C-alpha cells in the first residue's frame, strides 16, 4: 500500500471513529488559541510548496471527493465547493480543523476534524494546490441584483460598521489570499456559514473579522447575499 492509499485508509478510520463518538456524546468545542494576523503571517510563510498531482491522489483516495465532488465542485448543498480557492485559504482551513479551532458544534465538523488528524502540513499543502487548479463551472445568467445587496457587496454599510464584501473576497467573488472565493458557492452552505459566524459558533477567522461583519446582518440580507454569490460568475 503506497503512502497516499495508507493515508486514505487512516483518514477513513479516524473519520468513522470520531463521527461515531460525536453522535454518541455530542460535540464539544476544543480550546485553541484564535488566529492573530502575525500568527497567520508566520504560518503562511512556513507553508510547504504544494504538489497538485499528490493532492489529486489524496482527494481521490481519502474521503474528500465524496462530499466535495470529483473536481472540487460539491454535488450537494450541504458541503462547500472548494474548486478555485486560494491555496492559503484551503491550507488554513485544514489546519483549523486539525487543531479543532474550527468546530461549529453541530457534529458536521467532526468529519473534517477526524479527516485531518492523519494529515501532515505537506498533505494539506498538496490538497490546497489541487483545489486551486480546479474551476467552478459558470452559472446561468444572474438575475437582477437588489441595489441594497449590491451596495453591501461593493460599499458595505458604514452605519453598521460592515465593510464591503468585495474588499476581502474580490470584486467577482474570486477570493484573495486567505479569504475564500464565494462566486459559485452553494447557497445553503453560505447561509449556514454566515449564521455560524453571526451566532458565535465559528471563530476561526483572523481577528474575528467575519464574526464582527455578520453580527448586524439580517437573515434576509444573508439569504440574498447567498443567492448573489451562488449565481456570480467567478473571474480571475
């Protein structure tokens, strides 16, 4: 058995074991120090150079493609599409799961926490390189955008101290360094993520940026943003 296949077997075993434990005993959040910008800069500087070919093997031989699709495009609404995301974002996310910092407390994260336990930093960098090379298919033509939502995306709302979404995620939702790409993302997953930040169930964001920005968003605004980004054609 080669190293990639062995890692896949270890990942499957760890995932099944931790998932069973979570379902039986609940899912407690781990006590992990949150990110600071300095800590992330140091981590990013030490990130190994990823190999997309090795990442492709990991994606296929581990459980990744089951939820995230053959080419990183999620086949269901419950998992995020990873295709086209920056290597830094994928790498940080995998680190967050392995450390337990990302733990929404609803049991869904237990699968990813378990899946990342056998992974080395090199494995994570390889997966990140693979996903960065994949492409989200262009969606159907976007419907007209509510001017208030367009304003949130491009200008934010100073009265509520909400910065423009585009300032971090890009004018076309393409992502930027450690911030994820949002264009073409599954709307259901987007909504779930925003509520996790808003309700304090997710706190792996650097300096709690997303937690602050989502605090005053209404449910209607979150739903509208989800539909906006799901129908947005990502451009480089």
